[in-house]
C-alpha cells in the first residue's frame, strides 16, 4: 500500500510543476523523425524509418559510421507494412501498389487450408468466398467455416501459416510479373524452397503469373561452376550430361562472354547469364542470337528486373520469390 500511495502522490505533484501548452495539430500528427529501429542479425547495422519527401522510408547505418544511407525511395505512399532483416545484407518490406490505401494480396492456397481442416474433421464445412489467383484487399472475407470449435482452433495455425505463406509468394511474384509488362521476358522461380513445400511454393508462383524452373535434379540439367571444374570444361560437362540424359535439356551457367561462347560451342539448350552487368548482358544476348534460350539470374529485385528484361533475355529467375516473400496478413475470426 505504501508504494501505491507514493505513486499517487508523485502523479498528483507533476501537474503542479508543469505549465500546460498547446501542441500544433500538424506536429501532433506528423511523422516521427526516426522510428521502427532494428539491428541486423550480425549486429553490424542499425536500420530505422524516417521521412523522405514526406513519406516514411528505410535507412541503414553501420555501427562504425555516423552517416545513414537510405535504402528505399518510396515517394507515392509511405512504407506502412513494416520491414524486417532477411539475413544481414537484405531488408524486406511490404509495399502497396496500384495507388489505393489497401494492400493487394494475390490469394493462393485456399484449397490447401481447406484440406487442413477436413483432415482434422471431415464434417467441417468450408465455403470459399474467393479463389486462388484473385486479387483481394484488406477486410475482404475469403471463406466461411462452420463445425466443431475444437477442430477449427486446432487447425487454425497450420491452415493460416500455409495460406499466408503461399499468398505471399503469389503476391510477390505478381509484382515481378507486372514489372515485365511489354517485354518478352518471363519470371522463373528456383529450387530455393522450404523442405517439403516445393510443390506448393511453385504452385503459388504459377498463381502469381510466374513460371516454374526445374522441379528437381531429374527434369533438367543445370551445369554450374562446380560442375564445370569437376568435368574440366564447359564442353566436357555438356557432352557428359547429354550422353547420360539425352532427353533432358541442358542449361549452362556463365559469368562472362568467353564462357557464353563456350556454351554456344557446346550447343547448350539454355544459357544462364549469372550476375552480369547490363552492358555485358546485352552483348551476350546479341552473341547468342537466338541459338539458345537465355536466362538472367543474380541481383534480381523489383528495382532491377525491368532493366534486365530490356536486354532481351527470355527468362529472369529469382530465388527471392520463394525464400523472401513476406507472408500475407490473413486471419481467422470466430463469430
């Protein structure tokens, strides 16, 4: 009781010591100077959000530096969906597009979430109010469920985890696809998927408008730098691959124009341009001259993908479609 009384006395004493003043309305509602601090997993960087042209953006500052670097440049709408570190060298944030105030989500995995509940109780009724591939906005009801409350709550987390994850992949893929409008390039996924979820994650990529790269090591041969070193040369690697699996397409990863020439001489079906500067990439496309399909990979972001597509490549692959897609914000409410 003594502590409670002391607290009450202090609280009553504070107003008597301070002079009240009005706060201007614009100051009350303006953006903070800095907010949403976060530390990179390796502890070397501090990130925060601060206004840029009256819009909240993300800044990063090294521990050893007094200067912060702006890493986003949103000017139409502020970043309101938060952000997070993906490793120590990448930040992921959710961005609205098409200019309205609700986040758009491309739905994927509704049937998967339905199966979660039916496996627990076949008598649960699941009535979809939307379908995979549909673009939905905040507040939209996508399904109604009825049944035993115990089983509904038991399945809630697993069903939502899958639905949120797959819808996040479809949504991110759709944004990449939108950037390629008017070009011939197509977006491809990779094998960088979660164990046990490859089929579902690649399905979500298709729902978002992307294309699937190989499913595994069995449906196409991709010769990378380690394979080339082990075989002795690009030519020897391609010859051995085609001899072992004559019915499979062979793709060769290249990092410079000399390796592109070697892949052409070896008659590779697809030539990957890995982490090439745009100028070198254009030269490679001209050198290949439709003798093989061309795939670009490496440093693919929403900011860079359009420039990559305009070099004339056929495909652009990105592992971020599956390993870095933010989960969609979907919830289940009992009424």
